[in-house]
């Protein structure tokens, strides 16, 4: 299996621009998670989906962030407009059953100038 | 709100010595996960602990879970350079998929 796939791997953009991060979960997994990692705040769960339905988006920082999962094999995390404080590594993870582990993708390093 | 605390946050290891990382959590849970992260890399699953008294071992690493004490430990036996990384514990609540991560413990090898 190719594992969780994320794109782009690196993104540099200017403040105010729209940023779209993409994720393809492991085939057959029914849950998908978006995390953000920074030095200051550590690893934070932003949102997760189960069977393509958003279950908990309480970690989404504000209205500038939105996430979608139109089908079982694709999800997007969008930031519009982006701000310098959004600079972080964004990880996507997928999982099979509640009591199983989550498998993390390689991450997208986002730098907002 | 579930809180997860790891200690120590930093550990400078000497080759051949033993070390322990502690993970305390604030509410009842029987799902505890350990992950490893190398610098600039993603998180790699190490252990899944799903019951009180669970013990898992892989190479020089051994993880255990005490749900009554709300404590998990990651024990390192005879440290080697390859174990240098950041180690995270994560705790799940009930049937909720959500995991709450600790801040991580950075292990480095003393030259």
C-alpha cells in the first residue's frame, strides 16, 4: 500500500492567498484526520471525518479554514485567506477502526509570508 | 477536556543506559498510542495499548499501560543512536476516533 498521500509537500505563499492541501487516505480506511504541528502548540487535531462525514471540527481555528471529503479517497483542507500564523506542518492521517492506530501522511510544510 | 502530559520533554541519552518516558492523562481511557517522529519526518506508529496491564515490546523499546493510574511508560533499554527522535503518546476517549497527543519527548544521544 502507498500509505497516506499528501500534496503538495511544500507550499510557500503570500499572506492573503488561498491555500489548498490535499490528502488521499489509505484505501479501505473509513476515518480521516487533519492535524497541524507547530513548535509552539505541538500537534493539534483540526478536524476528522468518518465515512466521509465531518464528525468533529472543533479544532478548526476559525472560519478561514475549511475541509471537505467528497469521497472516500480524497480530502482537502483549504485556508482562505492565509496568514503568516498559519505557517506549520499539516498532516493528514487515516484509520480503520476506532481502537486501531492512525497512519500519518508525510505532511505539507506551509510557509505563509 | 482530556489532558495528556509527557515527561521528561527532553532527554539526553548515553549509549547503553536505560531510560523511561512517562505519559499521564487526565480522564479514563483504555486506548493509548505511542508514535515516533524523526526530524522533518512524519509520525510513525510504534505501539497500540488497549487494556489495563498491556505490555508491548519491539527491540529496545517496551511500552506499558496502567489505566487505573492513567499512566503509560515507554522504556528504553541500552540506548543506541538510532533511537534519537521525538516520541509522542496519544490517548483516545471511548468510542470517539479523536486522539489527544502529548507534547512529545525529544531524545538525543550524548556524543
